[in-house]
C-alpha cells in the first residue's frame, strides 16, 4: 500500500509526462518513478494521451485527423485495461483522474478539433465558390449588356432608309470607317475598325462636307483592338452634303481641321 507521500508523488505523473515539473520536482519524481511500476505505466499512458492531443492540429498536418502507427489501438487497449483493473487498484487511484478519463478527454478534443477544422475548411470552400459565382454572374451580365447593345445597333442599321458609306484612307483600304446614315432620322452610326492609336490628348474627329465646307462633328478614340463605335450622330441639315472625312484633332475637337485628312468618303446626295 502506498503512503501519502507516494500518492503525492504519483499525482505528479501527468505533469511529468507533459514536462511541466520544476528541476527539483523532476529529480524527486524520477527517483520515485524508478521504484513504482504502476507510476511508470501511468507516465507512459499520459505520454500517449499527450501524443493524441497533438493530433488535434490544423487540418492537413496529420493526414485528416487519423491516428498514426496503431496509436488508436494502443489507446483503446489502455481504456479496456483501466475498465478491467481490480477494485483495489481502482481504490488506490481514486484520488486521481484515471488515464481513461484523459483518453476520453483527448478523444473529445480531437473530435472537436477535427470538426472545427472541417467547418473552417468548408466555409473557406463555400466562400471561394460564392466568389467564383459572383465573378461569373458579373461576366454574364457584361456579356448580356454587350449583346443587347449589338442587337440594338443591328436593329438601327437594318431600319428602312439606312444607307452605308465607307470612309477609307488615301491609297490604303485599311483602316476604315463605316458610316450608317439613317436619312429618316437624320442620324448616323460611326463604326471604325483597325484604327491606329492616337497620341495623348488627341482624338479622331468626324467632319461633314456641306456646301464645300467642313462642318465639325463628334470626336472619338479607338479601343485597344482598333475598334470604335458612336451612335446617334447628328447629320447636318440643309444644304448639300457631299462627303464625310476624319482628321486627328485635340480631344475637345476643333472648329476647323488642324491636320491632314486621314480618311474620307463620298456621300450620295438625296
């Protein structure tokens, strides 16, 4: 039978297994440990429990929470051993939590850690899916708007009374401007293709040649792919329109051309 002093030392088994004793307590406990096979077994059990607790780290560090190297079988065997110990042994250790309690606590913590890591991972995946769906919805919305704009433009081009005129550069069929003139509405759609970039602070400007003189119209810049589109362009009324031309002017436009004509096309008189 163990005495009070031995029981007091045996109570330090868990702290010793976890490395929580002071140097003096460690020396006294190890001297006692060498004489107590029962305490040696407890220290080994507590160390296995500590190893079990260490498995409750972040997901992915321990292979998804599985117990390595048969540790699970050993821990369960310890639990069975605790459950079948003689009543006298149980009484001798009644003042201390049994290793079965520690194993149950470790298993609970491991389960909680696994569930928590799984929940965090699931939330992360859900957030990623929601972000991807939002991006796809944005792309679909943008595509839908572009298709609607193209359909509206196509409908405008196909209206009765719309005539197509080409503005080209001298001696070079590229780049070019398509001018869709709706005579009933007296409006035009300007569609540019393969247009060259313009310098900073500059833009292309459309001119209508009316009664032999240039009439200033809209300014525009091409997209990086060389395309440009301007709708609802007013066409000058009165007088005789003979041509349309393009020059490069300041972004705000000019009252009179300040640079050579880069594209020009004849307009059929009504």
